C-alpha cells in the first residue's frame, strides 16, 4: 500500500436510504484525502461494519426503520477504536441535536445535504485528524491553535476559517499576510502597523499568531539604543 493510501481518511456511511447513501459517498470522495470504506443501510449492517472496518469517520443518520442513530452513537463510543462521527439527518428536534452534541459528534449537518457544507466539515476534520495523528505518533510539536482545535471538536470559530482564535479577524489577517509576503527586510510590529493601517498592539497580535502557525519567524533586533525589539520575517 502506498504512503498516499495510508494517509486517506476512511469513512463509513450509515444511511437507510440507498440513494442518499450513494449521493453521500460521491460527495465524500470528491474531497481529496477521503475514501468511503463501507455503506450500511440497516442496524445489523451498521453493527457489523463498525466492528469489522477500521474507519476514522462515520457519517451517521439518526432515523432508521430498525434503529435509532443516537443508540448507534452510543455503540460507537464503546468500540475499542472509536471513529469520529458526523450526524447527517433531517432531525430538527432540539433534544436530538442536544443528545448528538453530548455524544461527542464532530458536527451535525441537516438534510438536504449540500456539498459545500459537507466539504467544509470534512476539510476541518482533516486538519483535526492530522493534528491528532501527530500527537499519537509523537512527530513534531503542536501549537496552541492546534490544541484548541482538538479541545473544541465541533466548535467553529468562524464560518470562513474555524481555526482562527479570538481576536483574529480573517480580513485583517489576510492583509497582514499579504503585507509580509511583499516585504524583503524584517519588520517590527510598529512598522507593520504603519504598513497595514492598524495599531501597533493589533499588528503584534496578528504577527504573533502567524509565528505560532509557523508562517513567520521572529527574531530580536538590537538597535543602537533602547531595548531589543522583536522583528518579523517570512519563513
């Protein structure tokens, strides 16, 4: 098996409507890095595939003719290898949503399923999964944003970028990134602030965020007078 195949996230679909299950399969496999390893359309199939397949992620419906998806969720939590779960369902009852969230689902998506909405969640899960794998294998270090991501699970801080911490706005962040990409010499927070049109403290906050993401490098600059100051440059 190739290294690329080893990195695929294995998805099990549990959906009683075969037509919808096939649509879900096609949607999932349109997203690079994911493969569907099985489809279960009833409770016995679901139990068998959950026990046999080493899936990383389960797309789980709530309503079945012979089962309740929330009961299957409890079963999943008892497995030795516990895959993460995304609920995809027409259920809109508050109690069902609350129970799914308490059961630790990664996300809860309402039917009719839209590809863009599913893709957003799958890409978010991909980052979550990669960070988790790094922790399991002990390869490299994780930063605060990645730890926050693991702790939050289903939390989406922003629709456009679920990983942005509090106080970091995507539009301003894009301006900072663009400005830093256009410079040759390192900049102080004050210089960056003047270039972007924000306060020094705001510029420092965004620059430090990019340092924590590994996108910028920070050094100390020792001038002729005064204390050393942090300067920022592209990696």
